[in-house]
């Protein structure tokens, strides 16, 4: 597995305040176990991975001692407050996600997580829930791979681990889903071909196009003869395609209509004009179809509400608009598209050698099946024998045609329908068969009929993934996908809830560390710091580094706690609470503070300290810092205060100390402030206070520069934060409930 530093793409909408604790605590537990398990040689761990569907919550890939393949696990985590609640398992959604994930695996993928073929990794797809599951016809599982994964992610001794059975009815149902997904993807490829977004030389290198180009040429497109360049053909849409409502073809057609209309644009003024024309006679579907050529405008609630245009009418107009566009198109396709002819190179000598090679292989197959008369050709055959250019894949639909009775392939008896290369192969094959039969006859006085090779009697069963389909229905490949999915889908139900996961992680941390009684920072504080590190990583909005075996997140947490245990134990809960508010600011708002790394002490005058503390923490996000509340320090026992003062005086000079001083007018607060000021002399400090407290602070921190934080308007928040701020006015966090509505009201100037 590649160990280079790589990043993964995050899907949008993954940085909300609520609902993520379960996920981040699971990640904290899994990561902790992975870095401490010696058998795990290396791993990559990611969360909220873009474009992998339902299994994006937690993804990890690992190499384990004793296993040939790396293990790739994709997890959807479902937390339910009521553990007796039953979780509905939507197999269709999970199967579509499985299909999407398969596509990501590619030896050319720059993302090292997916840089291999799918089969080169042992992939597992996990539904992980605190609830019960209702999947019927399932069974317990036990395999070496699932045992390894369970050791990493299992959290409940009483939980269940099982997978759906491979019932024929279930397999067939999933095959239908796979076919419909392929039709949607095929429509997308077709649009890209129409708009010249796919190089013609690469069109049939696309596996989906390779499997369906023959069917497209039979049921969707009329493909003309070779162009003068000898390398391309021109295709137009068949008139009967638009009125064909066969199941899978309808899915393809609907997707094609939707996508092709999305890609067409009309000037806004033209849309308004056309819409006004239509509204003079709302029964005229033809006029509405002209508007519908701009798909994003074709059906809005306003149109329906204001003008009483029915959905059926809009659908009819959409259908007409797409037909008009498609029926006028001429699409350039490569010469091999549709297998109108066998594809061979133009060099005559090489063409003859290829024909001879094909005939030799075909006759070998025929002679080996003389009695059954059914020739099975599968992936075990040589690659050059199977490929599209010069192989059997290019003979599907010309030399090999469908036998309606057996649904197998046979050799055509319609010689006149063949084009040049196919005719050459057909004639050469028949001559070779005649020669073989004569040779056999020459060695025997009487040759029985069943010993002769009669091409009309043979049927061919092609079970090769990259062969063109001749029927628009699922076959063994789709069944393989369905069975593989069911074999790799694992349901972890009745697992530990969020609070129990935390307890379990704390227990495992305690077991791994030796802490003495004088060590102020106990397991709770280490957990808080470690979980904060994980949450910071989890909250990165667009791109993040994979967590790896040699990562520093857990080490940072323990190192931080051991270096300044009392400072850490006081700072971590405060910092954690601030992060739960999840305020983030624009770059301009951050720079407006005027903070400088060259200044030791800065006093920031702030009307709303909560917002300013959040802003300073964001500014220092890549630095080592601690945040302390002077009022809280003043309430500590004398021994604890003195210990903190000593610890602060020896704090590493690279650490930034944030002090919140909302109220320093009381005697205890003033004394605490004076002691702290003496202890941190020469340290980098940022002190946040209101206007009244700032005057007193200048007495104790005489060298400090004073700035004002005035950029706390709604537009100073980041875009994501602005969307969240009102929805989360009352924020429930683990430590306590904080009602922020009063502060927010002032904050937005309401």
C-alpha cells in the first residue's frame, strides 16, 4: 500500500454541529486500536469521503500481517437513541453505493486508497448501528477477514454480526437495480459522446460503452457505413427508439432526455418570450417544449401554481423537446461501434495472420465440443482472442448472432449481410471446416455424422465481461455483482452507543498508559484532548489528510497532557466547549484582529468574548495553545492555583496562552490575575476582555498592545457558519447546555 502523503475529497455538508459525536468517537476508537495493533502494518483512515455513497462515514484500508490482500472497509454509522428501535436496511441504496465504490478502484487513480483494481483488495461494506436490524433471511458470518475487522471495530459483546443470504429472488432484484444504474450511466456517456467530451479513440475503451455499443446500434442509433477516413461512422437516432417503452430502455431514454436538456442553454430573454407565447395557449405542448429545451427552467413550482400547468403536460413537453434535439443530431462514432463489421488492421499481411489465428482458436473449441455442440468461452481464453480489435468481441453481432430459441449465440448463415472483414473470416472458417472434415474422412472408411463439424449445429456461450451484450437484460455479470455485494455486506447491529464507545475508549487508553497519582491530567482529559484532535480533523470542510499508522494525533494528545497537565486539564474542556459552538470566520475577519507572532502580549477588547475566543482559536488553529478563564482560576484551591502558576512559568515558549478576563474586578480575580501576569512574563499571551477589564489589565501587562475586535457581524462569519448560526441558537453539547440566543441577537444586530 502506498505510504505517500495523500489527501481525500470530502463530500459537502459534513461539518454540522450536532449528530457527529457518535461518528467521531467511533473514529477515535478505531484509530486508537489501529495504531496500537502490531499486526496492522499500515493503514489509511478517512471520513465523509466524496462520491462513495452511503458507505462514506468511515473508510479505512489496511495491510495486516499474514494476509495477502489489503483490506478496504467502508462503513455507514447509524446511531439511534433507542437501542430497541429497528433499523430498516435499504439494500437498494447500499447496492448502488457498492457499484459506485467499485468504479473508484483503478490502478491509474491518483488517490492511493483506490489505486488498484477492485479485486486486488478485500472490500467489506459495513452497516454499523446501535439499533436492531430487520434484514430477513440472513446468517452469521465467520471468515478470517471479518474476524480481523471485528477486532478493530466491534464494540458490543452482545451485538450481532451477520449478512443477507443470497436468495435467488434477492439476487435477481439486485440485478435489476444494477441494470437500471447502468442505463443511467450509459445515458451520461451517450451525452458526453454527443457533445464530443469523449475522444473517439477512447470511446470503446470505456467498459460500459464496450458492453452496450452493439445494443445501442440495434435499438437506439442507426449507424451508417464507414466514412472515407476509414476510421469513423455517423450515427443518427432511430425513429422507433423514441416510442420504445421496454423497461431498461425507458430508464436509459428518460435519463438521456434529462441530461441532454440540461446541456442545452437558451438565452434568458428567449425563455421569457417563449414562456409568454406558451401562456397565451397553455394547452399547446409544442410551445412549452420550446421552453423546455432549457431543462433547469422547464418545471418550477411557480409555473404550476400560477398557471395551473400539470406535471403530465410538462412531461409531454419535455419528451417532445428532447426528441426534437436528438432527432436532428448526427453523432460521430468509431468504426467498430455497433460491430457492423469485424475490426481488423488495414495491413493485409497482418490481417491474414489475425484471421488465421482466430480460425485456429475457433476450430480448436469446436473440436473439443463435438458431442455437446455447446462451446463455452470465458475469461480464461487468451486476451488477444477475446478483444474487440481483431478478436471475438468484434465478431458479436456480425459473425455471431443470437439464437432466439436457446438464447445462446450461433454463427450466422446470412453471408450477404456481412461486411468485408466479417465475410473474410466467415469464408476462411468454412474452408477450414471443410478441410478438417475431409481430412477426417480420408482417415476413415465411414465418418459418422456426429463426428463431422457442422457449424449450424453449434451454439456458443460467451461469459466474458468485456463482450458486447446482445440482449438488454441482466446476465451472469450482473449476478456476479449482486452475489459479491451480498457476500461483502456486513451488518453490525446492537453495537455500543455513543456514551459507551467513549467509556470503552477511555478504558483502552488507560490500559495503554501508566499514570501516577500526582499526574493531574487523568484519562478524561486525555480523552478530551484526543477527541478534540479527531474532531478538528473531521471538521475540515473540503479536503483532509488520511490518518495513518505513523500519525501524531493520539501522541499529540498524550504529549500535550503530560507536558502541562494542569494547564491542559483546565484548558481542554473550555476549548472543547468553544469548538462545539463551531463559529468560523472569514479570512478578512481574522486578519482584522491585527495579531502578530512578533508580539508577546496582546489585549483584545471584545464586546462578546465567546465570539472573539472562537476567532482567536481559528487564527491559532495550526499552533500549540491553551485557553484559560481567569474567573475559573480564581475559584481554584490555593494549592491548585500555586501549582498552575509554577507550571505556567515553565510553559514552552512556543505555546500561546489565551486568557479570558470578562470579570476581573473582584478581589480574588484581581489577585489571580496579578499572579498569572507574573508567571507568564515573557510568554506569548492573548488576553480577551471587555472594555472595563481591559483598563485594569494594562496595569499588570504594561508591555501589551491593545486592539479592538469589531468584526463580529453576520457577514464576518464563514458561509457555512452563517447557514448554521440561527438553526443552532440553542446548542446542546456534551459538557453542558448553553443558550446562545441573547448573544446571537446582539451579534447579528437584530
